[in-house]
């Protein structure tokens, strides 16, 4: 006896097993990171509010950019795989080509495309969405006092070199 949930779960697993692409795992990770990381970041009350906002925004932006980038690069891989299969006369190997190229492009997208887009977009978007955020340089709350050491005045008289360094040179015996 199976419940409707078990039947749907079984069908889902069978369909995913037949059509397994690297894209599905990458999209799942992007969505979960895009939702959960900003949520947990904003719940961390130990950090400053501005720091939490920036971190949550960046994490959410990264998740959104990742999701869109994966979809776009996968669509490009579909066309590229068809083109390569036609050029090389390996149309029967098209599903394997798509799977391999999908894995490669998901990896390259995660390594290069997503960080590049996020680095380029974070600052302008933060300034547009949160205009009251100002970059402030941290200044120390107090300054260290300067020690003005007074140099001795020998009235122009200098000691010969070997007398100046007599006590600082040679071998020390007995820790003296």
C-alpha cells in the first residue's frame, strides 16, 4: 500500500534519475543559499546592523545571479552541444555531450561568471537600494602620545668611535 506522497516521490526520483543534469543540483544550491544565508545573517544579532545588511544583500544577490547565470549558460550549452554534434557527425552521442558540457559550464560559471558579475554589481546596487550607507574610515578613538626624547647636548664634543660602542661590542661573559 502506497500513499499519494510516496507515489509522487517515487515518480520524481525516477524522472530525475532519467534526466540527471548538473544544472539541477546547482540551481537547488543557488536557491537555498539565496534564501537561507541572508535569513540567517539578518538573525545574527552579534554583528552590526550595517554589516548584516551588506552581507545579507551580497548573499542574496549571489544566489539570484547564480540562478540566472546557470540557466543562461545551460541554454547556451544546449545549442553548443547540438552544433558540435552536427559538425563532428556524432548526433547519437548528443545526450552525453550535453551532460558533459553542462557539468563543465556549471563549474566554470561558479568559478568565473558569478564572482565577476557580483563584484561588478554589488556596489552600484547597494548605493542605489541603500543610499544612506556611507563608507567611513575607522579612526582610532584615542591617539598615542608621542615621546619627545631629549637628546643630550655635548656642546659639539664627540667621543671617538671605539669608546661609543665599547660596552656594546665583543663577547659577553656570564650574562653581563
